[in-house]
C-alpha cells in the first residue's frame, strides 16, 4: 500500500485540527477580551431574569454559534476527506443524521452537567473544583458502564457474535487472562466507514468485547485473536483502572489550576466575580492551555500502555506473525501514517506508529539466550 496517500490524509487531518484549535482559541479570546461576552450576558438579562435561565441561554448561544462557525471544518474533515480517500460508506444525509444524534445525546448529558457546575460555582465559590471533580468522576464511572448497553446501540446495531469457533477462541483467551466477560458482540461499523476496529468496553457487569463487522469480514481468526489478546493485555496490565486513577487525579489538578487562573485573570478582561456568567469562557481558555501541556504527557502514558498490551498479545498467543500482519492490515485499511515525524508522534499519537510497534513486537518476541 502506498504510504504517501496515508501521509497526505493524516497530515491534512492534523493540519485542520491544529488550525481549528488555534482559531477557536483566538475567537474565544477575542470574544472575551473585546467585551462581547459581557454584552451577550447583558442582552440576555434584558429578556430573562432567572440566573440559571440566563446561564443556559448564554451557553446555547455560544455552542450553536461555534457549531455553525466550525461546520465547514467539520464537513471537510469528517465527510469530504473520508469520501475523497474512499474511507466512508455514509451518504450526506446519513452523516447529518448521525451528527445530530451525537449532538442531541451530548446535550442530554452536557446541559444537566453544566447546570450542576453553575450551581456548585455559586454555592462553593473558588473551591468549586473539588465537588465538581468528584461529581465528574462519578459521572464518568456511570458513563463507562452505560456506554456499551445504552449509548452504542443508538448508533450501531449490536448483536451477539455468531461465529462459534471464533467465540470459543476468544472465551479461551479471556479465561487465560482471568477475565469474566459477558459475551462477545459485533456491531455494524461498515454502515459508516470502511475502517476497522475492536474495543473492550464497559465496567463491571457491562464489560464486553465489541468487534466491528469490518474487522470480522476481512481478518482471519488468528488475526482477530491477536487483536483480542491486545485488548486483554490492557485488562491484564490493569490499564483500565490505571487510566481511571490517572484521569481522576489529572482532572482534579486541572480543575484546581483553572479555578485559580480564572480568578487571577478576571480583572484582565474586565470581570469582577468568578460567578459572572460572561467570565466563564475564560475557563475554556485556561483549559485549552493546560490541555496543550497535558496532551503529550497523556499520550506518552497511553503509548506505554499500548506497548505493554502488544507485549501481552504476543506472549499470550505466540502468534507474532499474525499480529504483525493484523497491525499492517489495520494501518492500511484505516489509512494510518506508517512513519509520522517523531515530534508529531510524540505530541499527538495515543498509539505508537506502526513502524515503532512492529520494531517493538519483534524485539519483545525474540527469545533471549542467556
Ligand atoms: Zn490498545
């Protein structure tokens, strides 16, 4: 497969996502700095008097205008590019429908969470980060449990895996890893994309293995087995728990920092109180700055976990060749850049590049002679 195509695709996507981030940062800064935010809040207050109503309308105006403003970006990267590189199976109307569904579900969870945030901010003042961090932690645990059973079926048809021999192999692998897994499911990923994927989702009783039909249709049983073994590697090396702990600690730290940076920077923008609705975009600006520092850090932790899971996949199945072939096929099918610039990989990649993965797998599976 020609890597220049993949490189072009990956670089275009990356360039667009960087420009979008910079643009949204600049716009948010100008919106706040030029006093437009204060004026928007004042205008809403001429119509509504209830603080919560003002807050929700303010947030909706911001969310809807940014959705409209960034729709060309979205269309280009999410629809046009996917079709240009022949990766999508979606019609335009289907794309709009799936996007609207995602927006509605986002709003159904996001609006109550934002209301709660505003309530906590008023009640607790500068220490809002502590109660809100706790609530967000509980929310993320609940969300992890309901995603496979409630959210995913809204987007895909999830059915039990019928292939008995494959199911048996997978169950055997799970048993060896000491994992009780409810069932193995497949979902119709092909209705949207030609890309392939597998996932290990859920928490507690909703823990399950999900395989895209695009994976099941194009990969041999041995190859699929190595994909599952990789996912089991994440479980075996306790990455799920570690991720929850790291995520919780880092969100507390982030909230603590932005709470204080927000308060300190209020006067630079002409605000007087942290509870002032129009000052809240400042939280977004600070979150973006902290996020920029955290991205390479969390990505390097994630890449470390990926190597560990790869190691488990190879040692538990002893199918090094099949695993390498699977990774090669997945990279080609998903048009991944085989060899991104090391700096790009370091900053943006949550998974190591295929080149580094294969080099690692080969070194991990070479028996060492003492
Ligand atoms: Zn992984």
